[in-house]
C-alpha cells in the first residue's frame, strides 16, 4: 500500500531543506561580504556544506516519490528515517518514514 501522508510529509521536508539551505548560504555570503568571514570559516567550506545539504534535500524528494509506489513504500520509509536522523532529527522526515513503513506493510 502506498503512503500518501508519508510522501507529502517528506516532500515538505525536502523542499524546506533545500530552501532553508539556500537562505543560509545567501545569508552567510551577505554577512561575510559586509563584515568579513565570521568564525574564520572559508566560503569554500560553506559551499561544500550547502552542496551536501542540497543533495540530502534532493534525496528526500526522491524518497517521497518512492513512497508513492506500493512496491517501494517500505524502502522509502527506511530511507526517510535515515535521512531524517542524518539531517539533525528532522521531525517531518522521521514521521513520514514511520508512516511509510507502517502503511507499506499493510
């Protein structure tokens, strides 16, 4: 059985991850241009971190698509749980993953 609720929660989580990381990189670049690099962190490291977070956001969107298919709902739920924990206890992704696992086993 597919998990529409889990898919929607993961879609929202993925979009928020991408948007908030883009806002953070914009804010950091603005602050570093006005006041210098805060904390001595190079812009290259921040861009690398942004790319990693962007990839995680895209993986969340892919996982949302997995949860719409009844054959891959459990796999999508497990991946959602892992991504939710890796991204710093992302509640939407964790709840979506639980919905995916529970509804996928029906």
